[in-house]
C-alpha cells in the first residue's frame, strides 16, 4: 500500500492516488457509522425521557 522510507529519524510514507481515495472513503464511512450510532443513542434517550 504505502512505500515507507526513512529520512533521518523520521518515517516517510508515500501513498498513491488510489490509496488516498480508499483511505478517505473508509474514513467517511467510519464517520457515517459513528453519526448513525450517536443518532440512535439520542433517539433512545429521547424515547425513554418521554415514557
């Protein structure tokens, strides 16, 4: 996936365009899942308050 090299004491990663697209897509899906989970929790709390 990423090419790793060292420059001094730092690691340097080189990603190609397709890798970056895949990473970005995964991050966006994680955000969507987290948001969905938070909305579910908020809805459950609202329902419980109204009982």
